């Protein structure tokens, strides 16, 4: 498994990974390819430097979208946001998600950020357990989203 920086040329691949990775979790995701594409464009516009792709044998199998200049209203300052993280189902539980997130932590620390923040669906227990394992703690909620924070 190899991690590499994402490039705008990857957008179509990321759309496919996203749509496949969110099967069964549709209530928390865009399901139309056009919406998913607009979302990927938004992620690149937010912070292209915070995006990495995981490859296995030359195939893209996951990605992370970090954002090193996100103003968190609830924290009252700039934090490192993890907007998106997906690993294809057949490649899960091999440490790929962890490697992607650790890459983003490194990037946030290089920028001098002190906290990482994310929002996860309240019934997405797999992702929540994953993030707890990586040191995130639940802070508060908004509708069906749970906000989690980790000190970097
Ligand atoms: N249940 C419990 N613990 C888990 C699970 C799970 N399903 N998945 C991972 N973990 C924990 C384990 O402790 C694991 O270590 P172990 O396998 O040695 O026990 C540790 O997290 C690291 O797991 P990885 O193998 O690195 O994680 P993986 O590559 O499977 O990716 C991910 C996890 C990205 C959450 C994956 O399940 C996924 O793509 N889910 C669908 C999309 C999604 O929900 N993304 C997060 C949305 S919220 C957001 O991004 C802000």
C-alpha cells in the first residue's frame, strides 16, 4: 500500500471510491454522481494540499480529505478538519484508514494546528469506533451528526 498526494485529475476516481465506500450509509452521503463530483470539487477548493489517495498494486482504494484552514465556529478558531475519508469495503481493517488519517495529522501539525475536528453520522458506528481508536472524542451533536475532536 502506498499513499500519494491527490490531484484534480483524480476527481473521477474519488467520486467512484466515494459512491462505493458509502454503500449502506446513504443517509450520510451524496448518492448522485453529479453531487458527489461537486463535493469532490469543493474538497479540492477547500485544501488540495490536505488530500491523499491510498493505492494498492496501482489501484486507488481509499482517500482522505483534510483541510488545514477550517474555521470551527464551535471551537472559536482554525482547526484541522477531516471532511472525508473512505476506504473500499474489501480493503478495510488493514490499516489503510489509519495511515491516511495519520498523514493528515502530520500535515496539520506541520501547519501548527492544535486540534483536529470532524463530523460523523450518528449511526455510523464503524467510523465512530475507528475515530475513537485514533484518539478522537465525541464533543456535541447537530441533528444526526456527531462532532469529534482530537488534540494533535
Ligand atoms: N469496527 C470497530 N473498529 C474499527 C472498525 C470497525 N468497523 N474499523 C476500524 N476500526 C478500528 C480498529 O481498531 C482498527 O484497528 P484493527 O483493525 O487493528 O482492530 C482501527 O480502527 C484502524 O482501522 P483501519 O483498518 O485503519 O480502518 P479502515 O481502513 O478499515 O477504514 C473507515 C476505516 C475509513 C472508517 C472505513 O470503515 C470506511 O471507509 N467507512 C465508510 C465511509 C465512512 O464512514 N467514512 C467516515 C466518514 S466521517 C468523516 O470522514 C469525517
